[in-house]
């Protein structure tokens, strides 16, 4: 419970720098993405549609074996659900185990301290053409729904009519920095028409917290995937 509180509280912190996390080896209709996991917390995304997108299955595919005690945190309805790996049992258990991690979403993955860098491999189909991600009021974890970097640079309006990423005054992006275990914060001002400081490009395999200040039931983030076979 203490960990949940710390994670939620961290969404309001400001500090840190962006860190690239993933290497993309294929962006065809079916491909795979390797994402580096460091000791401590990692805010990661799965940009592919797998045969089984549940947390209990996706995070078994860690090269060299899953470290005992590896824990995945799924943010849902304002709280974190948890799934923890037991080396003796050989599987994850907990409230998040049957939850999915779909393209456009993200989860925290905690690797036990003292563990060398690990690599989780996501295998599945790439969403093509135009894709959308629902953004509810309040906090959510979002990411690019395809294995391409998430670009916020088209966010210019509050109504979404000419922006691929619709924004509202006061919307805030929290990018987690694994080096400082803190967040870099970017806030949108509708009078200025941009985020301050300038938003970074979010690498493939990484997710961010997004605070949506609007009151509608959902927002959409659109991407057009231009893929080659």
C-alpha cells in the first residue's frame, strides 16, 4: 500500500530527464520490440497486439529469466493493481495479473535492486493506419499505440480540430526518469498555445502519465502509422 501511495504521489513531482528505453527491430505487420528494464521502476509500454496481452503473460518474456520479485503495476481507476513474480512458482500473481497492457497504454515494471539490466521482448501485430487512444479526465498512463515515437508537437488547440493530440488548459505530461526516480513535468497553457517546457519525443517502449483537465468522458490521441512490408 505504501508503494501505491508513493507512485501516485510521484505523479505530482517535477524533476529528471528523459531516457530512451527501447530498440525496435521490426515495424512490419508482425514484429517485435525489445525494451530495456533497469533495476527499480520503469514506466514502459507494449506497442504490439500479442496473442495474449495480459500482464501475467507479457512479462514472462524477459531475456535471461524473470528476476524473482519483479512487480508490474497497472494504473486503473485512480489506483494501482499489482502483479508479482515468484521464481519458485514460475508465474505472476496478484490483482493485475489478468489485466491487459494494450498498445497506447503503459505500466510500471519494478525490477529488484542490484539486478543487471534486463530486456523484455514484446511480440505481436502492429496497428496500422489511424489509431486512437482514449484519455479519460484525470490521470492516466498513455503511450504511442504503434512502435513509433510518440510526438506531441502537433498539440496546438484546445478543441482538437487541427491537432493530432488534443489538449486542454492545464493538461500536464509527466515523463518518468529512471535515473532520479522522479518526473519531468510539461504543462499546457491555452493562452500561449504550447507546453512549457517544450515537450520531448517519447521513445518507443516508454509511457508517460497524462493529466487531462477536461471533463469529457474520453479524449483521443491519433497516430497514422506508415509501415512498410
